[in-house]
């Protein structure tokens, strides 16, 4: 599994634009392989925002990226900010799935 993090400092008024664009994206078909995505606001700095997204595989992420500028990048740009991208391979996680009990 792959985790991507887009992060940026938003200018005044940018938060409303980003939140609106993110909400609207929920009404569209999500790219194949997208497992989960979240919009986050820093608890101490209301201008700092993130979109973090879990992908089933690196191939799924690369397929989405090959289709043009990713939606998250477009959302940040429309809100007046250029995001940075961090890319992580998920090595482990808790809680771990448990076996089905009979």
C-alpha cells in the first residue's frame, strides 16, 4: 500500500475553496485503486492543510498520475497554493485485521 500526502499553506479564503472542491470530488467516480482519502487541517495552524490518500499499489498511483494533473493538486492550486508531495510505502499498521472466527 502507498500513502501520498499533499500539503500546503493556504492564503486567506483558500480554505473554503479547498473544502468545496474536496466535497465536490466525493460526488465523482474515484480512481481505481484509491483505498481512502482524507482532508486535514492543522490543529495549531489553520492555514496548513493536507490531503492524504492511501493507494492499493504503486501501479494504481502511477496509473492515476499518468492521466494528467492529479485532482488534489488541482484543488490546492484553485485554492491559491502549490502543494508539496510526500510519498510513503506502508510497511505495517495497527490494528491488524483479525482472522474470521467461526
